[in-house]
């Protein structure tokens, strides 16, 4: 038992290992960029039910592109720079900037907004 209070106010992700045991990853400002990226990618994959390998691939299916957008959007919200996100995604900075320019238009799609909100809640972020 965590006892409530501060524990639940910290941004975190609850994950499960291969043995069915759950554990918590706390997202901290000083966390390594790759760890933050991996935690966000895991949460996006879980919420959208799209494998991380597909999200990180060059696949152009609409649902994969939307999941990739959510990943980029939430990483920006976590304080990662577009250059760091591009490096982790294997994309160019130009592509990351292009995704962010289309953020308002993309977030008008109700299902995409819903997935983004659910993933942000899972990460303990407020949008």
C-alpha cells in the first residue's frame, strides 16, 4: 500500500512484468530522455493497442500514424526537445516539427483526443 498523498501526485506509469506483478515507474524531470521516451511509448502502445514496434516503424497506416503523433505530443509535454524525440523515433527533426504543427487539427478528432487524454492520465500529466 502506497498510502496515498504525494505518491499519487507524482507522474508515473503502472506496468506489469512477465510474471503478472505490477510495478510503478515514476517519471521525473531528471530522468534520462530515453527512459522518458520508452515510458511514454509503452503507455501509448498499451492505450492504443498498437505494438511499440509498429509505432516506432515507418508504417503509414492511419492508426499507427495517430499513435506516433500521441507519442510525440506527450514527449513534447514531458519536456523533450524535438531533436531528442527525432533521435529516439529514427525520424528527422523536420518530421517531428511537422507533426506538432498539425497538433490542433489532429486533436480535434474525438478518438485521437480520447486516446491522448487516457495516455496522459496514465502518465500523470495534465493537458
